C-alpha cells in the first residue's frame, strides 16, 4: 500500500537512515508513496538545518535515491522572489511533485506560479483545512479558496485532509470542478485528487466517507488517495496501522450501505480500497496504471 503524505519535520533533529525508514514503513504494510522536503523557513524555522531551497532540494533527492518506491516532492513558498527558478530547477533535478501550504498567502495570488508548476507536468500537493501553524491562515486553507485553480489549465493537484472541518465544502468543490469541465470541455481542464490524510477525526470520519462516497454529486473513486502525515524522521508504524485498519473498515461499511440500498446510493467499485491505497496515487503522479 502507498502513503501519499510523509513529511520531514523541521522540529525533529534526528532522521532515520533510508533503510530504517523503508523497514518501518514495510512493517506497517507501506511499500511506496511521497516523501516531502523540509519546509521553507517561511513555514517554520529549522534551527539545525539549512533551509536554502537548493539544500532542501538536494537533501530530498539524495534521501529518496535510497528509498525505492518513495518519491520526492519539493516544498515551495511561491511568494519567494526566485519561485520560478525553484520550480524549473526542481523539475529538471527529478522531483515527482510540488508541495505548497498556503499559510500566509491566498492561492489566488499565486496562480502564475501554479501554472508554471502545471506546465512541468508534475502534480501539486496542497494543504486544506484548519492548519495548526502560528498564522491566521484559515482564510487561505478553506477548500473554497482553491476554486481559483480552475484558471490554471491542465493542473493536477491534491487537496489534503478533506478540508477538515469543511468537508461539505470540499466535496462540493470537487463536484463543482467536475461540472465546470462538463460545462466548458477543453477550456476547463484539471484533475483534483482527494487526500484522505487525517485531519478528519475518528468521530467525524464515517460521516466524511458517507458524504464523499454516497452524496452522488460526483464519483470520486479514481481520485481518492490515502496518507498519514507521518514523518520520515521516524515513521510511526502504530499510527499508520491504526488508520489503515480504521479507514478500511469504515469504507467497507459505506460500501455495504451502498450495496444494500442500490436505489438510494451510487454503487462503489469492489476494488475501491485497493484503488485508494495503490493505483490512484500512480495516476496522481502522472504514471497511469
Ligand atoms: Zn502534511
């Protein structure tokens, strides 16, 4: 199974060597996914490591050269004056995607940078939902703030955490994107992926899966990916095993509800869990299964 959302924390000094990380991930059943670079200093300061973008890029590429199946995403603050140079350098250096957390800037103010990222053919992984940072960031992290991505042709992106707690807004945004592409085919071209990474707590998660899978606004089964928000400083095997088990059970329950009520709800594919934890992530990377 694949974990689409693994960080390198700027707050934790130690980092497991790649072979230890691989071993820990494997013991939770994870054999691939996304490793994100250290954040830029505008997100959070790291008192021990250089946060110059070239150093962050070099580190994530070197680390992932020893983690087969786990691929490098480069975290960019698109408001930095040399953002366009960072975008093209990272692409030609071999990253698999970009990471952006819009914590101090509106997504709408950076559409040119997102367009430059989309032009490389690589995906962008965004945070959505309340962010536990030290800025007044919620106006930039609500799902609705990402509606402007309609203006970026051919953008392929994921919105993480199902927009917690704005799940309804998130699902409707996904459905709106589908409608926009139907209304203006050839003009509006994008693909949004739904990153299930918590976020949404165990108390609300059943509702979230029901809203996502049974609402009937749009069928997202090919666009859902699964992740943990774990750190590769020290991968949390217990946490990963817990969420894998929890989500598999809940999705099974929702699938059963749809099967038992075919006149009420959309029918879900039998291989939904496999798609969510395996092949959908390849499609997000642009490597079509
Ligand atoms: Zn994260």
